């Protein structure tokens, strides 16, 4: 079956937020429609300080389940040597997922714990 999970990774050397994702959580929660936060927190992954936010709910145009998971690194300290890194997993809106929330969380936990900085990536040349 067509069971899509879209995983995206982005980095940016120029963004620096005043408030972190978890510090903005109140605003994020007021903007949620047909969903809720079911896991949030700080995680230390391979020496990196990260924040994660896991949301679940219903798709905007039908009652199929929707999952949106985000992990951010260096959100308040973004720069040339500390780029902001964003890992996001979301399920496809058009094709209902056959995966359970627990299965998607297991996938998320497996891939998110592999985030790391390649040794020597930010050493001056």
C-alpha cells in the first residue's frame, strides 16, 4: 500500500530565533486545529542540545490521522559554525497511513537519534 511518511531535513546558517520552539509552545498550541501535542521536550543527541515536538490529530479535510514531528538544533544560536538544523516527519494528507502512532514514533526515535555533526565539519580551513 501507499503509506507515505515524508521526512525532511533542512539547515540554515542565517536564522537565529529569539525564542526556541518549546518557548513558543503556547503560541503553537493556540494555532493547532484538530490536533494536540503528545510529546515535547529537550533531548541530548550525540552531544547536541535539541528540542522536539510531536503532534497528532486529524487531517484538515478529512478524519484521517495526521502526525507532525519536529526536531530542532541550534535554533537560538544559528550561525556559520552552529547552523540551525530541522528534522521533520509528516504523513501524507491524501493517502491515509496504515501505520499506528506507536509505529511512527518508533521510526521517529530511530532516525532522530542519528542526528550528529560530522567530525571536522566546522573547523576553520
